[in-house]
């Protein structure tokens, strides 16, 4: 009987997805169970919509829950113990237009305006590892901003793409089977066997990608860099 109860409790816990966010602009924090037994929790999603709002306009939208799922998976896979830091969530058209004029770099039809994109960082995880984790899922766009004032990764659920494009060797190491929707910087499709060549040619990249896979597979502690 005790064994049965234990298994039931374990299964129940496994069917819940909890996520913690910290908004770097408003200093708000939120920890919620946003998904239970495969269904999104409406009240939790409303709270997530609010913390991910356009803080400049104080306006919220309905965020794509699949974007939250990708971030949850990355956070769990990479072993982060810190809340997800929000750099940018929803962006109203007015805010997006203002940023395009004053800062530049924002797309005219940014996915941030649709609620499908979130810019994030995990304070206790190397940024490159976050990029690998987002890209390998092939469920949307991945932007990599290591030289920003606060380095971050952009995640969205639009078409599969990434920017800036990875060099051929790095992408081959990340997808050793040669099958990927991503296109490297040289525009040449990744082929099976390219990873073998890349391991000899770019030992630095081979080390970085190998460490990511070791964390992903549980053979290396996440804090090891």
C-alpha cells in the first residue's frame, strides 16, 4: 500500500510543471504551477501574462504557452537553480516602434508583439549552453546575444531559424546525424559525417558541445563549466 501511494505521489508531481520568473525591469518574481496533467492552468497563465507584460506601457497580452514550455524544458534540462530572468516578454506595437527608432535591432514584425517570444537568461548557466538547448528543440526561433548589456537568448515559437547563424562546424557538432532544419552561416546543408570532421578541426567547439550533451544526458553536473 505504501509503495502504491508513493508511486501515485511521484506520478502526480511528475505531471505538474512549475516555473519561476524574475522580471529584471519591475523586480517582480513569480513561481507558479502553470501546467497540470497536460493542461495549462488558466489562473497561472494569467499571472505569467502579467509578469511578461510590456512594462513600459503596463499592457499584457496572451502569451503563447508553448513558449513557456520550451523555457521550462531548457531550465530543467540545464539544471538551473535560479528563476528565469526576463529581459523582454510582450512588446506592444508602440514600444516596438519606439525601440526600433531609439535602439535599433528590433524586427518590424517582431514576435514579441504576438506574445510568442521571450528574451531570457539563466544566471547560473553559460549562455552558449542555453543557445544549444533552445536550438536542438527545433520548435521556433533562437536569437543569441552574448555581447548585450545583459547577455540573453531569444526564444519564440514561430518558424525554425536562428541568428546569428552558427558556423558549419558548430551546427554539425550539435546535429551529428546531419538532420536539422537550421542552416549554418555558409548556407551549406549539414551532412552526416560533418561532425567527425568538425571534432578534429574545431576542438574548442567540440568541447563546448560535448559539455552541453553531457549535462543534457546527466553525465556531468550542470555547474561544471
